[in-house]
């Protein structure tokens, strides 16, 4: 899995960081970010929930 957050779409709701704090965080400006080294989802079962929880669908999770 490859995770990415579209910075132009993200509104900083923080739902990703709340749903999967081991993979997502918020940057200094309050926008969502994938933690360094966690771009593959780190096997966290809550990643898919974090993707669904994003109110503006700014997170992409590509299989492969």
C-alpha cells in the first residue's frame, strides 16, 4: 500500500491522525501528513478507516 495526502485538498480536520495515529499526524500548520517511514501504512488496520474518515477525501491509498 502507498499512502499520500493531497495538500491542496486537505482542510486539516485531523480525522486521519485521530483514526490512525501510528501512521498519520498533523504538520505545523495543522494539515494532515503521513509519518516518515509509514508511507506503506505500517500494517496498521486503522489506515482504511482513516482514509474513509477524511471529510474531503484527501488521502489516497494505492495497493501495490
